C-alpha cells in the first residue's frame, strides 16, 4: 500500500499558520472606527500598522533563522501565545501606546513569522512540486484576506471594534496551536536517507547577500508591498469618502483576497509555462495596469474591477516570489535567506501607509495616493525584467 507523503500533512499545517495574516491585512476595516473614537490624525492611525510592519520585518528575519535551528513547531506555539495575548489586550486598549504595544509589537511579531516559516517548510519538504507547495501555503493568507475583512465588519456591527478584535484573537491563537501540532521541520526528521543534491553545496545567507539576485528579489518584495499595504489600509476609507457603503468598501478588500486565491492557484501553471521570473514580471505588470482603472474613474464598478485584476496579480506575485527564491538559493538555509528577503515586505508596508497618510493629512487627495502606487508598481515591473538566477562566479566582491 502506497503511503501518503508526510510533506502534504506538513503543508496543511503551514497553510493554517499562513492564515494568521488576516488580522493585519484587515486593519483598513478597523481604521475608521479608531479614527472616530480617538480623533487621531490619518498619520497617527496609520502608524499603528506601520509599527506592526517594523515588527514584521524584524520578526521575519529572527523567526526565519530561529525556525532553521529549533524547528517550526516551537515557533508556531510561541506565536499562538503572542497573537492571542497581543490582539486580546489590544481589544481593551484606551490609548495609542497600548495599541502600539499589543497590536503592533506582540501581534506584529507573530505576523512576521507567518510570512516566513510556513514557506520555509514548503521549500524544505518539496522540490519538483515546489511551486505548487508554495502556492498552496500562500493561499492561506489569500483565504484570510477573503474572509476576515468582511467578517471583522460584521463582528463590529455586533460588538464594536473591541469585540471584533477579541473574537479574532481567540480564533488565531487556536489556529496557530493546531499548526504547531501538525508540522515537522524537514524530511530528515522522518527519514535520515532523505537528502537533496542541492544540499551538497548550499547557499548561506552571507553568500546569497553578496549576489545581485538577492537584492533584486528584496526590491521586488519591497516595492509591491509598499503599494499593497497602502491599498489595504487606505482603500476602505477612500471608498467611504467617495460615498461607497462601508460594507461594500470592506468587500472590495475581501475581493482582493478572494481573487488572489485564483492567482496563487495559477502560479504553478504560469511558472511551468514561462518560468518563475517571467511569471513574476507578468504579475507586476498586471498590478500596475489595474491601478490605472481607479485613477481614471473611482466608483463602485471600477473599484470592484480593480479588486478582481489586482487581486489575481497579487496572488501570482505572492506565490512566485518565494518560489523564485527557492530556485535561486536552495532549501538548506532557506528560512534565514527568505526571512531577510521577506522583511522587505515590512519595510515597504511601513513606508506606504505613512506616505499615503501624510499626503492626505497635508490636504492631498486620493488620486495622488493612487498615482504613487502606480509609479511604484511600474518601477517594480521594469526591475523584474532584469532578474537572473545567481551564479557563484558572479558573487559581488567585498
């Protein structure tokens, strides 16, 4: 009788852990209630998620390297505690400093792990089906983005933003504990004979950081993340300001998450058809073009049309990026390598909302924010056209 490869069970656990992006990608839904209750400026309110993104970047590096050493199971158990306490206490906050500590610091630390450790597991357990494995994992964050903005809006209608955040804290603490139970670090933990040729001369973090490809990938995570977080944070309030119903505005963000699932599913097909790098370029170009729609005409129809196209392309990008990193640098030290590259997402996400918030606070208008997003995505598209797999002979000298 043929045994089911244990990597598939690990992949389910990694998928569940990747769902914990939900509370943070849903911040735009909490944005207006916080603004109204506390009377903060746009920049102050945006700084809550900005600090969470700083912690995301730090945690991505630390947790990626830590998972290589102590295993994903212990990391997920720790993050269950962090997200449960962080979001639970944030629900009882009465000042911006309390939200900084509980939502941004504790919650953001757990968030950073969700972008690194689950993908590290996919790369370490799969080789020939690596693109499929990484796409399955990142469907978790897409599913979470599909469900939780709308769910959060409904929960707020019942118990306000505090009740919604408290409920979500219990959900994600439980999910991360379940993920911890399901995962093992690498195939060698089950069968010591499992060994890959690519491990004979693995790339180290230090070696990979001396290549142009590493910093190109870093930039191709940074720039789209800058655009993405600005969209997720500010698109709901910008839509409401245009007279769109708050539930429909939240639904547009959920649509981005929903259609991104199809992009993630399409990623392995596109990688087989055109290669990982070209698939990445295709995604960047589609994201850039979709933002032009809401620049030309911002109404309910174009908002949802944008959400469909942008969401699909975002899904392809989010699945292709870790796949390309695995193709370039192998699996042995992937947690540490991808942890640093993925930290760029936090850096970009930090810059995006702050710049957008400052534009609005200085009397700017939504069109300027959308033009900024389009320019950033167009720059990333051009850069991706020059991305090449690194060779050891091309390592940049000190």
